[in-house]
């Protein structure tokens, strides 16, 4: 975490707003990984503000996606859905296929948590398809998760 704090200090010293937003996103991830979700949210909200100020749409999408996941961790599904939907929209607007696939997975996960498994599966499948194109090492893990959701949905429909 100290390296992210150092990155943040350097970016601020150089008045590098893009670097500052990136450092805030990284620091937020570190706090999130430590279970300090509220601190992570505060950092990601600052990153979001900066990305909007400097017109960094891709960075805005990343911050929105991070915030969506954090609100999901807090059980605030409606907020999580809204933030993830906005992140996906930005990724599509900017032509960021990687960002789109990640945002689709995150949004799909929110729909699954909200009980709309079918919609979640279709969104999450976008990441699996993208990873297959790249021969990404996580493809099979993600594909297995989507398949388990399909089985869960089929089981729920048959009972």
C-alpha cells in the first residue's frame, strides 16, 4: 500500500491529475482488498471526480466499476447496478473492449445477486467470449462459473 501512497504523493507533487486518479484507484483497490470498503469508496469517489474533471472517460468507467463493486459488497444492490450500468455504457462509448467485458461481468454479477440470473449470465458470457478470443488464462474459470449459474437457473426452473 505504501507504493500506492507514494505514487499518489508524486502525482500530486507533479500536478498530474491523471496519475492522481490512477493512484487513487490503486489505493482504493488495496483498501478494498483489506476489507476497508468505506475507505475504498472515498478514494474511488475522489478518482471519479478527477477523471470527470479532466475528461478521462476510460478512467471514469474504471472508477464507476470499482464503486459498483464496493456498493455491492455493502449490500447496496440498486446503487451497484446503476454504477455498473454506467461503467458499461462508458466502455461501449469509448470502444474499450476490455473495459466492456469487465464491466459486463461486473454488471452481470449484480444482476445475479439481484435475482435476475438469466440477464446476469448473458452479460457475464461477454467476458468469457472476449477471453476466449485472447486465450486468456482465466477463461475456463470464468466459463465454469457461468455454467454453474446456468445449472442453478435450470434447477430453479425445474422446481
